[in-house]
C-alpha cells in the first residue's frame, strides 16, 4: 500500500540519520514486522468480536419460530442446561388513533424455574399509547409464571381487542466493532513512529550529556601538544576499549573507523554527523572545528568557551529530568494518600 511504502521510506531516512548507512536496515525491518503484527492483531480481534456477536445472536434466536410473514409465532422454552434466553422484539399494535410500535426486551426462563409475577400497580391516568405499553409489560412479566409449558406464545392481543404483531429486532454490533477497530487503527497509525522518536530523543540526550566531557578531553590533549586529529582518535580508541554503548560514542566510533579505513576527512565526517543529528550544540562545535581547519582560528579558546555553554545545557537537561520525575510521582503519592485516608477512617466507619 502507498502509505506503508511512505512509512517505510520515512522510517529508513530517520534511522539512517541516527545510525548511518550500515546500521539502520535491521531496525527498519523490525519495525515493519511489528507494525504488521499489530495490524493483524487488530483484524483478528475484530473478526473474533464479530463472530462472538453472531454466535450470541444465533443462540438467542434459535428458539424463536417465525410465521409466514416473518412475525414471531412462538418461542420454545430453553432447557435447564441451556439457561435463560433474552432477545429484543418489536410489538406493532394497530389502534383507532394510529399504529403503535414499541421495542421490548424479553427474557424466557428455562423449564422448571418459577418466577414470581409482578403485582399490578395502580397508575395515574395515561394516554392510550402509554396504557397499551404498560399492559404489554404486564403481559410480558407473566410469561415465566408457568415454566412447565414448552412453547411460549407471546401476547396476541390487548384486553381492548387490538391485535399485536411481534417481529424480531435485527440488532448488530458490527458498527460498534468497526468504530472500535477504526479507532485502534488510527491510534496505530498515529504512533507508527513512536519507537524511532523515542530513540531520537535518547540520542539527543546522549549527545548533550557526552559532548561536554568529550570537548574537555580534546582541550586537555591539545594543550598537551597533540594535534586535533590525533587527540580525536585517541579519545575514541580509549573509549572503545571500555566497551560502553552510549549513542554518542558509538557514532563517533563509526567516524573513527571511517577515517582509518577510507582515509576520510575527520572534520567533514564530524560535521555531517552533527547535521544529521540536528543538535544545535553539536552543530556549533562542528562549525568551530571546521573554521579552525579552513581559517586557522584559535581552536582551544573557542572550544573552551563553547564547553561552558555545553555544561550549562547539560545542567538544564538534568533539571528538566528532575522536574519530570517529580511530576510522575504526583499520581502515586495521591493514591498513597487516599489509601492512608481510607485506612484511617475505615475503623470509625465500621463502628457506625
């Protein structure tokens, strides 16, 4: 499908920016399979719900016998093993003032089960339609008084002589199930990039967290008399020996391997990585290094000034995470407070 091809293309572009040319295809394939599995699960759930609804309707209406014109002729009382059955039926009454149609929910108890009939109640004066409906309710309430009868005949006429025609109410929950499935599919469509968005956020946090320390090491090595390229590669070699797996250092490791294997330009590879990441702090750092290569600017002082801004950004990130953690703790604390209140007042309530 067209939208699925666009999804795959956009997903591949975003993962390529995150992990480079060689590391993104496996993740794209994994997310494609996951999306297809979720869609198939929704389809199976919809089919199961529709099948259950159809079976339920068939179970309810298999005891109903229809007449020649489709009206309900009689209802076979279920056995004790089947249990009570319930169904909706529409009553049509032709009166002098017009036709009255009303839908009733009817329950037929199994053979042998007794049910007390409801007592007639004195009502205030009502219209002819309301009286007819109330009389029908009274008749329906007496269908289970004698459960020894195998066949149940629904009321055929009112006391005033008006004929009653009963018909099945064709109810279907299909529209409800389709609406639910469409809602789930819409939610699935809106969250199709959720995993890559999460990884992009983690990658950004990793860059902001690791970059100040990385720049510090470069400044120290350059002040010790080591040139930029050598300092750059030495830091990455030392880090790779620790076998840690942060996003920032893994991408910098890719740059290091590219420089060693293909003799690529270090500052160009670093600038390309900063452009793909979209992190403004990394872009500024890459521009400073590029200016040093092309214009011979004082790199150490500029990196030191930039590093102060990086540490400030890292401090802001830590503060934001702290505020977010406090927000997430609000709901558990509220629940704990409610539990404490209930534990405190429960003995007093039990003694009342």
